[in-house]
C-alpha cells in the first residue's frame, strides 16, 4: 500500500508522502524515540501525508474512509495499525502530535486504558479517557523534548 506511492523520505517505518514535509524524518524519529522507550511505538508505521492520501491507503486496506480527517492534525487509525500525520508545518506542534498519537499505540497495551477505546467512541472527543490521557502524555513529553533539544536545534 505505501510502497505503491511516491516516498519523499523514509526512516525505518516512517514514511513521508508529501513533498511539503520540510523536516529531516530520520532526525525527527531519532529525537522522538530518544524520549520514548516503549517497544510498541517502534513497530507502528507513521505516515506523513494529507488526509485524502490517508483515506486512499485505508480504503485499499479494506476499511471505510473518514470525512472528519480534514480537521485532524493526526490520527492513530487503530483498525489498520497506522499513524497518519497531516499537519507538519511547525516542528513543536508536529512533535506534540507524534507523542499524542504514539500514546494511543501504548494505550493498546495498558488494560485500564485499552478498555476505554470502545466506550470512548460514544463520548464527545474532549470527554474521552483515551484522549485526555494522550493529551496529558503529549504535553508532558513535549516539555521533556523542549528541555532536551533547544529551540534552535529542533527547528534547523
């Protein structure tokens, strides 16, 4: 599915399918995983593309497309086991989105949180336990990221 597309950059299982992605994906991946030590995060594919391309990929994998993706910064598409990142103009918001979506992959292996995936579907987005946890996690790890990498080195 991904190999059929034009790949602008690749680092392990992270793929850049959008020519407007201006960052070094290898450096980005290294910086993110220098703070995360969860083995489940290493195995999940991360695809940087627009929401239309994500829908095409998911459709090819037999899942139904989603219209609301156009409003998202990123999504962990649980049914296909892929993280899609749609907004990547600014580095720190990109990093925060990555931490947020990678947290969802970690939640799959935390019984107390995993059990909320089904029940959360029926709640408004901002009330979902899995989302509250992912936002908190992303905020905490973004602060760690900022402490570890100065603003100059993370945006160059």
